[in-house]
């Protein structure tokens, strides 16, 4: 089942990537969210008009402990693959693309191919995560599967931890998970507004994330020692 889910996720990612990864900036963001909403509406229409029921129950004989260890193993695999990508030609190409995509094209890098490959790899891990977590949810419907708030929360966690480092997003997961639980329990009617405020505070207050602060703190004594007097 996990292999089938991974294969479907990669296939969909390739199709979506071919239509979105040629865009950049705000156009990429708008098109991505719009495409996710379109797919949600199409799936909902199919469920209502074809299958006759919205949502699916997932009953699999698996314990919560097994789900945890599956997710832990997947997390280890994510970091291993990320570490290997950083030290590969693909990682070098992605770093050049991140600095300046136009320069990357002039250097002979196939930017579309590199981004599409990383997009497919990321989709494989996300699909596996959803497949492992499905039995824990028990019931799934299009609103749960295509929830933009969840995608937004993941983005905020990565920004707070530091998206420029492989280990950075981990630093933002625990504090924001606890914060979201508190906000959702105590301010359910204002959760979206508070979520937007948290996003703004992180973007303007900690632009490089916690990882950036840690690195700057480590480098500051070195810079002070090496600074020449005027």
C-alpha cells in the first residue's frame, strides 16, 4: 500500500511540477494554492456525484506505536536523502538555482529538470507521511486531504526553524505545534487571523530562522576577533 501511494504521489507531482515549476515568486504561490483548491473541488464532485459518499474510512490493524516508528524511520530517511542530495550534483545545481536561476541557466543547468526531480522526491516523502498517518485519522475526506491551513503551518514551521539548513525546520516544529494547539483550543474563531500574525512576526522578526540566529551567534566572536581596527 505504501509503495502504491508513493508511486501515485510521484506521478501526480511530476504532472503538477511540469505545470507549476516554470513559474516563480508570487505567481508560483498563487497557482499552487489555486491548483490545490481545484483538485479538492474535483475530488469532492467525484465523491458526491459518482461514488455517492464524501470521505473514506480507513481501518487497518496497526497500533499507534507502529505508526510512530514508521514515521521515525521515515524522518531518518528524509535526513539521509537530504544529506546525500546536498553532496550531489543535484544539490550543487539547486544551490546555484537558489542564488540566481538565470545564472544557473547560463551555466548549462537544466533548471526545470532539477526542480522537477526535487519536487518529485519531496512529494514521495509527503505521500508516504500521509499514507502512514491515514489509519490514525480513521476518516478522511477532501477537506482534510487538501487543507491549505496545514500547508501554511508547515511553511511557518520551516521559516521559524530556518529553511536554509536541513536540520533547521526541526527547530520550528515543537514550539509552533504547541502554539497552534493552544490557539486552536482557546481561540478557534480567530485561529486563521492569529496564524497570519504569527507568520508576519516570523518573517519580519526572524527572517533567517532560529538556525540563522544560532549561526550568527557562533560567528559573532570570530568576526569580532578578526575585525581590524580603523
